[in-house]
C-alpha cells in the first residue's frame, strides 16, 4: 500500500526517513522550519555526510516522490500519515530532554488536521511523552479523535542510516488503536520480512532509551576493564578479543578507547536517568551515572597519555589531532570526544592542529579557536605528539615511517586502539593507548 506521507523535521532522522520512505514507494512531503535548508534539499543538496543518502534524496526528487516544504498547512492537506522526526537535545538547565520542538510541531500541525489521519512519533523521548502529545493533538485538531497517534522509535546509526532504515533489525509499534496498527503494518509492508513488536506507548518509548543505555553500558564496561588493565599492566584489546568468543557477551560495542559521544548515547542516558527520577525509579538507573562518569574519565586519560609522552607539559608544544567527528563515516561533531580532547589540550597550552576527512568545516565553525589542517600529514608536520581520536580508515592505514618523517617527536596516542603497536614501535614511535601496556 502506498501512503501520502509527511515527515515533520528534516534533520538527520527526518531526511533519512523521508528519502527511504520515498524509495519504498510512498509519496513523501518533508517539512522543516528552516527555509534555506528546505530550498537546498529541494535542489538535491544533502546538508549532512551520510553514505548513500544523497543519491536516494536526488532519486526521490527526480521521481516526484519526494519534496520539501516549510508549510504546515500544505503538510496537513497532503498527508494521511505524519511522522514526527524532531530533535530532543539535552536541556541547558540539566539532564532532562528538551521536547519543545515536538510540542511546537504538534501545535503547528494539529489545527490543520481536518480528516482521519495518523501522527507517528519517531523521536527519542522521555516515557510519557506520547500519552501527553496524543491529548494535545486530539485537543487541537478539528478532526478530534480521528487524528490518532502512534509511537515508532528509530534505531538508525549514523554512517549506516540508509541500510538501518531499509533493512531494520526490528520495527516497534506503540499503538492505542487497531487502526494505527493496521496503517503502520501496511505502511512498512514494503520492508518485507522484519520482526514487528506491537506495544503500548510507554513500552515503545522505553525500548529506544533502553537500547541506547545498554549500548552505552557495554562501551563503559569495556572501558572500565581498560582502567583495571592499566593498573594491572594487562591488555584490554586482547581481553575484549577473548570475551567476544562467548556468544552471550559478543564482540560488538566492546571496543575500548576514548568512549562514546554523539547526539544520542550521552544525552539519552542522562534523559533516561532524569525521567526515571521523576517517576520515582531513579535508583534503578543510578548505575548509568557511573556509565557516564567512566565515559568522561576516558577523555581525561587520553589527555594524560599525551602529556606523559611530552614529559609532563603541553606548554607551547605542537600537537596533532587526527579526527574531529564523534565517530568515523560521519561529519557529526555533537559531543565529540575527539574535539573535547583537542580543546582540553589547547586550554593547557598545547598548539593543536586538527584534521578530519569530512567534519573539518563543522569543527572549524564550532571551535574557531582551534588550529586546523587539510591533511593528516599537514596536521602532523612539526608535531611533538600525534593523537588518533576518530578511527577513520585513512588514519588506521597511516604509514608510521612516512608520518615519522614529518613530525618533530615520534609520540603517538592511539585513542581508539586501532593501530598495530608493534609496527609503530618498530618505526621508532613511542606508542601509548588506553588500556594497553
Ligand atoms: C546510536 C545507536 O547505536 C543507534 O542504534 C541509535 O539509533 C542512535 O544512537 C540514536 O539514538 O539515534 P550513533 O549515535 O549513530 O547510534 O553512534 P554509535 O555507532 O552507537 O556510536 C556511539 C559512540 O560510541 C561513538 O562515539 C563511538 O565511537 C563509540 N563507540 C562505539 C565506542 O567507543 N566503542 C564501541 O565499541 C562502539
């Protein structure tokens, strides 16, 4: 079944969802309040770096199956299914999520909804939000009860957004009516055989934050082991390799290093703690405070490793930072551990030169006080120490002899545990990495 669909909010999630749903055969109108962004998207210009998404966007536009607008009235007229893909960042005044963009979208859309339709939330939200928005929607919409709401969380990873959307592990449908379930099952029919879990609103909302909290816990777990390895003179990379052979543990998300960042994991575990506290279940998630603390400690540890290589001080020393994005294959610098470390070193007197294959523009705009280079070699030229902080393939493949020829001191901190220590040491480098002897 083909649906006339709108996607409210053209950020990472919205653009991906809109282009992928057009690819599945639906007619899609996506909305954003930023007129300049809408114009660029209608011209086929993708504002983010995401493998394969640009082609999908331009294919959808060319086929007339995808379009972008700033008009809520047009969206309401156009769509029978409306997806809410707004951002829910951490609030400036604490750990909780800021859901004001979602509220504003419902307030703007609802007064134009005059016929039967389904509004589907995809954003990551504090549990209870769907219930509240359903009341707001039906109170404001001329269609009243005929404007139904559902919650359908998104699990895509940046860098794999298209594949994760077109071949998801599972589809979670939080619904209150048979109508909502029927529409969403038909809507996602073109995905083929995918496990579908149908739940109430609260469970659907929780699945998303529970998944991200689990992933964050797994990363901080191995990073806690890295701290113990450092104290004991053991090697966390070999430890993780051995753990991974146990199927019950598994090797994915068990890479020790600089820890997690980005627009999701850090803010999601904090918002989860804040919401659990409001619900009187704060104790159940108190361990997440430790997960967050372990993660942030890793950034300090990497700074310390670099300082040790410099004999105790950054003052006036040239330092090369390889990586600005929060992870490879992305230009996203939100809560990037790499830039956190770069700024810390700069604040302690280091002369930092940052290079990243795609996130350089974003990094430069956000932190103009840092130094930037246009290649790894340029960043490393004259440096007393080099830090690898985002594991782009081009950094993993760096030749220690070639890089050794341009630096002023052969010290390397492998913040992501992706280099071969023996090869770098053979080439005369002092090699340091979190969790390794
Ligand atoms: C994360 C989840 O993986 C997605 O399932 C979820 O849909 C998404 O958040 C979201 O909430 O929208 P993403 O933020 O794109 O996806 O990034 P991840 O691949 O999860 O990586 C997060 C961070 O963890 C990165 O900084 C990465 O470098 C770090 N990481 C990952 C590690 O330090 N070690 C690992 O073993 C794995």
